[in-house]
């Protein structure tokens, strides 16, 4: 199957710093791709370039064959790119259902249908539909953040550090739900530092170190690669 997201020789600068240096990767429908690397490796900068929050200095980013440079960030969302940002960023005073509605657009009937689909993906949220988000556990808040990103029915779901601050059992629960999201035909890109957990859920992986891809391949083949430890330990 052809790639939905294609990145070729992307360069992103943060002032005088080369945050992303000639990165190329792709994500296909129905698969989970991991973008791994330590803090400061360039993961968030690359995500920012994909969604239009950070300018692309050079290179090409295509979505469904379209050059994204032509589109403002809001138009990229309408094309079918959904983002679950780092830090969850749920609306603490709103209920689960209200948070989901805040992530949607369109008529009431389609929104109700999308809410039901999200609650099927995350059954742990169903019994808390009327609960304020601040009363949820960290794992439930992360599920809610992902669910909100799914409310526009995106074709590509991007998650920035979804396992940050979660206990290992909650990490497994969150990543297991993402497999269901991909199985439904969406492309999933996960940027994270938790290499062991994310590789267990991903199909393929790219490892960033100082803005460059230093390792890539099938996730199962990278789990024990010495170069993976080097990337996180500064080798």
C-alpha cells in the first residue's frame, strides 16, 4: 500500500539550530510508525512541520500526494491530519463528552456518532462520560486526548509523547488501543522516548539523534539493536 504521509529530506531550523536535518520517512494506512529519540532529538520539531506549526526550511512533506507547504495548519487538519499533542491538554473543567465535542465539527448527529465510536475504542471512558476531565486518571486523560484527536475522523493520527508520565500498565493499555485505531485503516505516527513500549506496539520505527535518522527498520528487529541504546545514551 502506498504511503499516506511522505517526508523527503526535511530540514527544520529553530533559530540557528538545525532541529531536523534531512529527515525522510513515510507512514502507510493501517500501520503504526514509531519516531523515537531522546529529549531534544527533533521529534516535536518534525511533528510541528507536519501539522504546520513550525516552518519547513527545506524538503517536502506530502499527505495523500499533496504538498503540505500549500496548506495552512487548519487546512491540514481538514485534509485528515489529527494531532494528540504532548501533555494531554484536556479541558479540565469540561466533562469527557464535552471534551470530545470540543474536538469535533459539523452537525449534531455526526458528532454523536463520532462520540460513540470513540467510546467504543476507549470503553474505560464510557462510564466517565459525564465526569470532569480533572477527575480522570492520567491514563484516562491520555485516552481522552487521543479520542478528541479522533473526533474529526482523521486519516493520519500523530501522537507526541503519549506515554509520558504514565505507569507501565497504563502505557500498555493506551498503546493497545492505538493498534485498534490503525487496524481500522488509519495511519498512526507515535513520537516518544519510551522505545521499549512503543516498539512493542509499532510496525516500523525511525530513530532520531540530534535531528538525524540514525536507525530505521521493522520494529521487531530494532528492539535489541545496539545502535538503539546508543541513540538514547549518547553513544
